[in-house]
């Protein structure tokens, strides 16, 4: 009797496996094979909504085995600025690579505070391929810019 029960349970379990393999709950069934598709054209460039840092106070280019790290410090008008990033512009014909120091303003009113409390530091890594043809790197803020020649 126990053997009959175990055999019936095993048979039902195996039957369930075949239906599970075809189920949408099986992660292997979530995406199908790739197929040809029309190309997608980008109609508009991404709009940058972050502000430029008020002032770029420091900037340095640090070489390392995988290219260079560009590090910059900006001084903001108040405390609480966030999500800073160096946004690269296209390399110009003179070999000048410009980065905009972009950052979001605080969501609420914040204090001005001492200059040290309003500093934001950000860095970006750049590959040797992107450094080809670059003679100068510039980090630009709203009121000034700092540069380093290679």
C-alpha cells in the first residue's frame, strides 16, 4: 500500500514538472530567442537638469594602469547639494576634453554654512582609448573652470 502511494505521488510530481517547464513562472521562459527588429532612432538628446557647480575649487588628473581618474571639488552656494557627476562633452578639434561639473540643488531650503560644508567632490575614470588625442582636460563650473594639460 505504501508503494502504491509513493508511486502515485511520484507520477503526479513528474506530471507537474512537465507543466511547470511550460509555465510563465519558470524564469527560463521569460524571454524568447532574439529576432530581427527595426533600428531605434533617438529623437532627442538627453536633457541635463542638474545645475553647474557654482565654482570649481580643485581639479586633478591622476594616471593609473587603466587610464586616468579626473577628480574635482566644487563649492556650492548652500549645503545639501547632491548627485554630483562630471558630464563629458565631445572632444573638440584642438584636443580639449571638457567636463561639466553637474549637481542637483537641495530639495529644501538649507543653510549657507562654512565653505568646507558646501564642498562636493566627484571623480570619473577615463580609459586610455578616450584619452587618445586629448591634450587638455577642463572641468567647468558656472563661474569658472580649471584645466590640466597632458
